[in-house]
C-alpha cells in the first residue's frame, strides 16, 4: 500500500510541474527564451530556485549521514562557500554581464583562444553530465527500492521514465520554466526538511528548547577541526576548499550562471547571489542537525544503523520508524531536491552544446529551434545511460564523491579562467588541451604517491592544486598578450 501511495505522490507532483511548465513555456518556445528567459527573471525567484538546484537529492540524503563520519565539520566547507560567492559577485558576474554572454565559456575564446574555449566547454560538459547524473541516480535508486522492486520493474525502466519526465517539462520553456519549477521544488524541499525534523522531535518527546539542547549536547556537535593537520577535515583544508568549490561549481558552471544571466540586470543578479549565498549556511546547518537527531534517536531506541552513511535517512523514513507522514515528507523532499538539479543541468548542457559547439546563440530560425530540441533529447538519453551505469557505484558517500570528481574535472576550468582574467598572456593555442588534461592526471598520481609514502591524504584542496598546475602549464607555454591597436 505504501508503494502505491508514493507512486501517487510522484504522479501528482509531476502533474504540478507539468502545469507550471505549460504556463511558463506556452508563449515562448524560441531559443532566446530557452537560453536566457528573455532576461526577465525576478531575482528573488532565481535565488530560491538556485537553493533547490544546489542542494539536490544528494545533499538531502548524504549531508545528514556525514555527521556519523565527520561530525559537523562539513560546516567549515559551507563557511568557505560564502566567501567564494562574494568573489563570484564581485569578479565573475560583472565580467559576464559586461560581455553580454549566453554561455559563460564564450569569454575564453577571446582571452585564451579557440582551443581554450573548446577545452573549457568539454570539461564543463563532462563534469556536469557526471555530477548531475550521480545526483539523479540517488532518487531513482530510492524510487526503485521503495516502489518498483516489489513490482519487478527493471531499474533501467525506472531510470528511463524518470529522465523522460524531466525532459518533458523542460524541452519547451528551458531556463524560463526551470526558474519557476526549481522555486517550487526548493520550497517543497525546505518544507519537508522542517517536517522530518518536527517528526523526530515528537518521537524523542522534546519541546523546541529540548531539541536545541539535544543537538548542542551531542558528541557529534563538533564544527571545527584544528589539531590533526593530516585529516581531510582540518579547518584550513575545508575552508580554503570551500572558497574555491563554489567558484568552479557555481561561478564557472553554465548551469548556475545561466540563471543569474536571466536576471534583468547585473545589480539584480548580484542581489540574488548575496541572498542565495547567505541562505546556504543555515540550510546546511539544519541538514547536519537532522543527522545528529537521527543518531540520537537510533541510540535511544537501540536501532541498528546501516553501514553506508547515505542509507541512514532513507532507512528511518521508509521503514515506518517515524510514521507514515515522514515517508510522505521524505518522498516529496527527495524528489524535489533531485529533480531541481537534474532539470537545470539538462537545460544548461543543452544551452552550452548549442551555443558553444553548434554556434546557435544568434540563430532564431525554426531549424535552429528544432536542432536545439534534438540536442535536448540527446542529452536526456546520455543522462539515462550514465544513471544506469551508476548502479555499480561504490559505497562511498555520494556527496563526497561528487566533490572529488569536481576537484579533478573543474580544476582545469579554474586554471583556464584564472589565466584568462589575470595572466595578461596568450597561451600556445594547440597546447591548451594537453595542459588541461595533464593537470588532473598529475594530481591523481601525486595524491596516490603522497598518500602511500608520506601518509598525507589530499581532500578537496586538490582542486586548488589542479587549477594551479593548469595555470602554470599555460604560463610556460604562453607569450605576453599584445595590446589592442587603437
């Protein structure tokens, strides 16, 4: 019976998304509206939607589970995020608006050259495909285990239907639709987070004061790590990595910046980023507090926790321990979180491929519109194939895995943009792809040997090393840029 109830919730939820998609996309199906929403998006709506896109189903499941492994030290990374957002606001957003970009990677063509431009686009496409597919995999896996396994539905069918539904409500309206559907999904996610915390409070027989005291008194309420320098949770590593992770995963990411570029002007885009960046801190704090409450409840009720951290919250919510209402909260929350990331990634990948690879930015013909729709469908198919391949994914925490993937694939993007903005030099065009491929390979080898022979384990700070190696490689294969002739 529970499986049918969850299926009904999924159907009703997607019915609502399709209604929003129809309302926002019925009068504008051209490429300009798809790519930038005709630059009419309200900044506060964009801000709420970006929260949902950033959190994703992985955050909803993985962050509470992280508490068992690393206490609240994830907050050190989150604190760094805010300063990274400030750098985006002060440096990158003014550049993008000044150049009137549709794809943010277009600026690499002038500052690095055509090879750097294409290389940056390829690294983005790879990074976003893998990361977004990993996020969507999580919710597909949960739907599979809670509903479709008992009906003997193959995992591939569940994946295909899920991706098809995302494609269905995004193929026409693009970013204009995404901004509004992501806002709806972000509000659902936050409401469900509050609902689950409230249900745990009732299960522990606590009032609000007791709830706060329980969290603060927990042995896992440890935010800062200053003592063990070799630990990947050391404050310096986490905080510095936290500054650069949003720069590459937001500021150098077409998915997130496309929403900002759909705002009416630079000032509204900056206002959006300040709001979004600040809100990210208390929201992640609540997710970690949820993790502490789950561990506390398990200890009091002598519940055996699953071995994998990502399975802790799903186990509590789907097993009936917290009641039927919590299962409903969890279902809506996980779907809202996961699909708000998948839909915007699908749109961003389509935009980048059409603008950067096919050159359709200024082509408003019917043929260009049909081409864009074919690309959108192709990206959805690749999405589905990647998700099916993740069925063999390891037990490592997904959020940790995604950040590590980003450290290797976004590192060259960080180096490319840093070189283009600050170096004042022009690299040898043909050497750029080789430098960008070599940098993450060197980082991987260095991580292996340092860990094996020196006992030091790189964390997310390998992103900085990756970007620095890319920058250095470009510098040694470059000449001073000649000033433009008057």
